[in-house]
């Protein structure tokens, strides 16, 4: 397999759909040799679930069956791929390649775990679509890459995406989880970052990918989340452990997770292509992988030393499963029998090339020793040639540079060249302030050097055949090591590092309950608080007894920022990280939905309102009792009466569920929901009105507060003519006078009902709290006193 070396995606995805809108998807990661299977019924006409998965995997290839005109019901996936993923390579395989029976056999043969552990053994017929997609994915990979997958080497997960919190692709964009809307904030020189960019201090490519995957699909299992939080507790309280792990993790190569790929795949032909350039390149990659594995295993004793006395369950499990596993010592000893002890993984191209040529101990293969001698002679001749040119042409600053693709070439600073460059120099190219060039002599030596290196690689691979077969037998422990290093990289170098850079107690550990409330005390926006030093903290409290908060306030008062803040805090908590708040207790969220922003979708010929309605319809069709729904300004893109009616009816529908909803609106009439439904809480952002100017405090308070004609005040600031503003003010005062009186009467009428319900809400919260008996008794006394006092 080729060495991609970067952070870009390496997923090959196959999708197939039946007439009942059931979709099977298989995603094969070429980098880590893992296969992810998903099968689900597509509940949205816009195929949001499929879009979300494709956004998560970000594939380099999408495999689909042919689109037959006779079966229009199965053409939707093809249309989705054509419309939204036009830049991704699309491969159409015959329907015979989507063979569920063959897929089941392949999973049994290739999976590192037994099918029973995946939940597939008794449900092959039920999950036939994802198995058919798996068969197509593996067939394309093996034929396109010219490899065979090693038996019992694949890490297979089934319905993995649905074991995590689901965040649809639109919400990922709205919440700026991976990419920010605007790279620079208006009026500041600070770069606005996404949540991913804020946390991206990982040191390995695998750790970065794991971080991205966790942010897109946070955990739902409280035990796993608590394990990560316990680990962070220990790291934050034990500086020696934290800094020790930071140092140790730097010893492991950046691409440790990629090395597994080369041991999970075997080339189809071993000898037929042995002398071709392509074969030499593949041999080089394989030799590099063995060196990288040796470097990683040599660093393992340092990790063992750092984790020896840990207390948290996650770190102690890592110590027991990896550091005390004798198989790693056996692999390391087996590698040392063949590989020279001084060989280490290197990133400098020529150093890496030399290490690869001299990886195998001398005397094992005579032809390899001859090739090495030739490589050394040509390398020495090239360096001597460079010295001669420095003296003969008076170019003391001439540099000899080596790159993997073009080999050696010269780089000369332009300021050192007096007049024209001597005619001996060819392939002259200007790069910035330097001149890149070569000569016929260098080109000749380059060709001989490349040939000698290629011969070294192919002979080295032949010498390593037995060693690689032995390593392939233990590929499962190598997979475990890679997963552990990626997880440690994310927790130590991302989560713990981020917390350590903040003032003490600015980030705190979140608590989780099964059915308790969502309570965040003094929560802050994790991204914006780093840009604005005076960021104002705000609270949120939602429970089954009060599951909807309607947030009101003028434009620019902070409503949208607050909605995004709550969602990002929940995501941070469910990936197992501390959150920016004074205290928090959360109920695990299984689905997160957002309806934010107002933009036309020109691609699908949708107006702002139609885009709004489609997003809202998706929420209504897929909401679950444990969902978190955030809606910003629903219904503002159509007529005021229709918009208000839609917003009201959507709120009524959501109030009948147990899902938590935060609804931001400018429609003052929406506050009347609280007079009818006691589980509605009205909040507003405090704004002072001074001399007809709005002074934004960004402080969230309970209750409703009317700011008269704030839209007109902002319009005046924006520069609308005075005559226009005065006319608008006269019109709106006539319209709103009767409406305000009616709303105030309604609020007074239902005040006593609200008080009774709030008492019941407090009692429910006390039922789920984890405090001791004395604290609960004291809270009950305080509640009793607060209820009696108003009547005295």
C-alpha cells in the first residue's frame, strides 16, 4: 500500500440501497486496515443520515452499483453522490460484486474478532446490505491496490456510528466543529478557530484523526466517558505523570498507526515484478514500516516506566494490556535478529533512505552487500562532485539537496551568482531567492544511486520475508498498540494540554446522570473565550419538568453564540474532556440537531424558507427522547403570521417529547407558551436602554423583558434616513399597544400555576441528585420556606 503520509482521508466507501430506502454502507480505512459497517433505514427524503456518514468518513473513493432506469427507487444514492460528492472518485461496480454471501464469508475470514462479538453471526440475512457493500469494498481494494488482505487482521466494527452521538452534517457546519464559518472575526486581527482547530495539538496523524472522529461522533457510554475523565483527573493532579507521558509519546513515530497497514496486506505477486521500479518503491515502503515498527517497540519500555504506578482505570488497563504483554518483547527480539540495532526511523529523506538500505545486518545477503557498496560509492561521488563545483565555480553556498522523487539536486542562493550561471548547469528553476539546478554528471550519478538504492530495497524485502510473516501472525497486538497510542495522544497532547494552558479551575469535570437535568453553571464558549478576554459566562438548566427554554433578546445580544456554546460544551463533555464552566451535570445526549442561520441553497434550488423547513422536517422526523435540539429564529423567512404559526406548532410538538430544546426567537408572542405549558422556561439577554442606545450586557436572565422597538434603534445606527425611522416608529406603536396589554394579562393569570409547577420541578431535580441525605433535607427546608413566605 502507498504511503500517504498526511492527515487526509484514506477511506474507501461502498453504498447500496434497496427499494424500502434501507441503506447499507461499508467504509474501509486503507491507513489502519479497519472496516466499518452500517445499515439503517433512511428517514429523510434528503438522505441526511447518509450525508452525515459520508461527511464523517470523507472518502477518497465511493463505490456504488449501476443505476438502472427501471428501478427509480434505488437511484437516490447515486444522485446524492453525483450532486454533493462530484469531486470524489466514483466507481461503479456490477451488482454481482455486491454479494452479501461473499461479504459474510470475508468478514468471518478476515476479521480479527469472531463474528459473534460483532453481533453478525445470527443476523447475516438481516444485515445483508452492509455485508454486500463490504464485499464490493474489499474486491475493489484488492484488485486496485494489487494486494490480498491477511486473514484475521481487519478491525471490523458494526453500526459503530450509531453507538455514538449523532450530529448531522448541517449541525457540524452550524456549530463550527471542524471548520469555522469565517476565518477572521470582523473588527479583530484574531483568527477564529473551530473546536477541532482549538484542540488540534496532537502529535501523531492517528491522534488527529481520532480527535476529529470523536468530535463528529461523541461518546454515549457513561462508563467510557467517566474513564477518560478519571484519566484527566489523574493527569491534572500529577504533573510528573503528565509531563512524563508528553515526553514519552514524542519518542513514538508520527505515523505509527499507518505501519499496521503494510502488515495487513500481502502483495499478490512476489517475484514477477521484483525488478520493476514500482516494486522497488513498494519494497522501500515495507522496509520503512519495519524500521518504524522497531522504533515504536524500542520506545515501549519508556511508556511502561511512565505508566507503572497509575491509578485511573484507563491508564492501568493500557499498562496491563500493552506494557505487560510479552508478545511485544518477542516481536522486538525477532526484529533485532535481522535488523541492525542502530537503525531508527528518520524523517530527513536521505537519512531515511540510508537507514532503509542498511536496515538488515551485514553478511546476511551477499547481493545486498554489493548493492550497498554501490549505493555508498555513488553517494560519496555525488558529495565530492558538489565540493568540486563549490571550488571550481566559486559557489561556497551551493547546497546539495535530496528529495525522494527527484533524488539529488543543487540549490544556489541567487545573490551568490555573479552574472549568468555557468552553462554546465541544466534544469535551472527559480524558487524564491534560490536557484534549483542539476548537471549531466549529477544526473548520471543520480540514476546509478537510485538504481543501487532500488536494488537494496528489493534485496532487503527478500531478507525480511520470514520476519514479516512472523509479524503478520501478531498483527492484532500491533493494532492494539496503535489504538492505544492514538488514544493517549488525544487525551494527553490535546485534552490535558488544552486544560493545562488555562487558568486554574477555568475548566471543570462534568458529571453525568441517566435521567437527570442538563445544568451548566457559568458556562463559556470554548472558542470565543480565547478571543474575547471579557467573555460573559451564562447558565443553562433543563430537565424533564422544564425541557424547553425560549431565549429572547434583541439582535446582537448573544442568542446565537449562547446556543452554539451549549452544544459545544455538551460535545466536549461527551468526548471525555473538561468543559469551560464552574459546575455542570448533564444527561447523555444521543442526537444533536440544530436549525441556525438563514442562507439560500442554490444547489437544490431552495429558498431560505424552504431550506429552513427541510432542516426542521428532518429534526421532527428523527428526534429522540434524549435529543438536544437548538433552533435559532425559526419562521422568520416567510410572512410574520405563517412564521409565528409554524414556530408555535413546532414548539408544541417538541414540548410533548422528553427531548431538551433551546429555542431563540425575536417573536415576543412566543413567550405566551409559558402561560399554557408549565414546562417552558422564558429567558432573555439583558440589554440597557440609555438615550435611545442599546448597551448589550450579554447576561442571560430568567423571565421576559420587552425592549421596545430595538429593531428601529439598530436600523438607526445602521444609517437609515430619519424620516423612514420616524414613520416606522409610528406604525409599530399602533400595532403593538394592544398586543402588549393582552400578553401582560395572560402572564398574571397563569402565575400561580407556574409557581406550583416550579416547585414540582425542584422536587424532581432533588430526586436525581447525588448529594448526601443532610444536604437534600436542607434543600427541602429551603424550598418549603420559599413556598410559605409569599403567603405570609
